[in-house]
C-alpha cells in the first residue's frame, strides 16, 4: 500500500537526522556497507565499484537523505533505510558502467574500465616493470608473479609447475607480498 505510506519530510526529517548518534552510527554504516560490497557485489570495498568506495556510498546516502532526494518512510528504521539506499546506489553505479562492457570482456578490460571511471590510469606493463625491478633476481618470486599474471593462482599448481617445495613457495610469497604492498603505496603516491 504505497499510497498510504507516510514519509518524513521537512522538520520531521531534520529531527530524525539530528537524533542519530553519528559517532556510533557511522562506523556501523561503514561496516555494513563494506560487508555488502564484499558479500553481495563481490567487490573490494577499498577499491570500490567503478570509481566509488564504500565511504563514497555512505556519504551519498546521507546526502540524499539530508537533501530530501530519497524519501524516508516513517515505518522503516534508520539502519534499513540507509542500507537499502546504499544498495540501490551501488546497483545503479554498476548498471551504469557494466552496460559499456561486452559479455566477453576480460578481467583486464573490466579493471581498466574500473580505473578509467576513477580517472586512474591502469597500465599493466608499468605495474609488471615496477614489480620486476623490485624483485631483482628473485626467480621464485618472479615465477609466482608470472603465474598470477597468467591466471594461475593455486599454490599447488605453481609448486608443481616449477618444482618448488612448500617452504620455498611460502617464503617467496611473503617476499612478493611485501613488494605488492610497496607497489600499492607507490601507486597511491603518484
């Protein structure tokens, strides 16, 4: 019965917003959004979805409420209102960008589209050069990274392919993980 539904507006809405303890509620909203992005949309909340991270969606939902651009039904609790608003925002963002990709798009094309929407250049060759320069002559790390680049991710497959022991693989992966953290920090500073 949508026609009978009552909505907060004007002073009532401002009172509802003012009554929220944002110091306590904002971290809960961030956590719920992070979980939803990871579980429902299968995306990294930090990397975001086509240019928007979990913080952007929370901010957009709050802004829509304050500006009265999305109505808040009186019979809906604040948690449900905000999380459904955020879910709708994420779905719309995905729908807007996914239509520009073909069904046969590779993972690299999807990532390129994602970074393009964030106005960040995504240069696979540049990233590979950076990692290879950092690895130097660490052949085991280079082999693992090459496998990852080719879509081979299972440790057992990589060990079998190159004949590495468990400890050789595990130690090399730790070294490679440190290089990847360096790369991420380098890209953030560019």
